[in-house]
């Protein structure tokens, strides 16, 4: 693909919407692999299929790391940070421009129990009560991932924000952004165990500190 053709494609970021992307298949277990494009790479709808977008090397000023959910010879299927939630695409990985590594961690969020659990090699290593989306602005269920780690220049409610590769199904924009769902702390412990946020997951300080050390690209499984 020429540079001109690549320039005409949308960028696969949290600000994009890829209507033609294939949806995630929840019954397909994620591998323990995460990938990072060393150069901007084209994302395809299927191996050898039409191009969908260009995957940049960074997301929100963080290196792009995406979870692998399927592989074929020379190709890797990944979760994408775009709308709609659960969008997936294929990267051609036979050219050596993609870094791949193993990640033993997984985050699970139970919206009914309002609890976040961290697993390492499928074994729970920590569990905390959390606040989730209010009925009018629910936290979207599905499989997503840690997209970035952001330290606000002025700390208000949380010293760290962990945006996910998922978006609110209700809010198309929020505080100038595209309605990206995130994980972050909250100073009032009285919110934990309740459904009252705009869709983000609020968690205790200890939990935030623990999650801050996880690799970007870590799978986050949110269940109703």
C-alpha cells in the first residue's frame, strides 16, 4: 500500500469509528499475547481483505499495545480502541514490524457485584469493590483493554486515569473527549459498591496503584 493510500485511511484511535470492523467474538478466548506496532500499520477487515484503518504507534501519548484474540500464519487479530465497542482488525505480522510479548494479567469487572478482580495466569491476585455506571450512563459490558495511563496535570479526583479501549453507549462526548470509558480512583470511599458514575469504573487507591503497574494491552473483561 502506498503512503498516499495509507494517508486516506482513518486512524485507529479512541476518536475513530470503524463501522466496517468485524465485532469481537466473546467465545473466542484471548491469547496471553499483546502486540505493539513498531511503525504505523494497516489494519485489515480480514487476512488479505480490505483495509480498515491505520494503527499508529502511540495512543494518547502512550505506546500502542493491543491484545491478541486470534492468530493465523502471518496474521494477528487484535481488539481495537475505536467505536463501536468490540471492534477488531487484522495486522499483517510477517514483515517483522510488530513487537509481540506475553502478558499474564487479566482484569475482570462484574457489574452486578460491582467488583473488580485482577488475575495473573488465571489465578485471582486481588479483588476490590468498585463504583460503576449509573442506570442512565451504564458501563458497557464486553471485552476491552487498558489503552493508556494518564497522569492529570492537576490532580482532582484521581492521580491517574487508565483509559480503556471502550466507549459509553450513551455519551458520544464527555468533557471534550469521545466518551472513552476509563478506570480511575475516587477520594470518597462511600461510592464503592454503587452504580453512579458516567460509565467509568471508580476504584480504591490500593487497586489503582496495583493496576498502574500492569502492561498496556491488558484485557479487561466487563460482565453484566
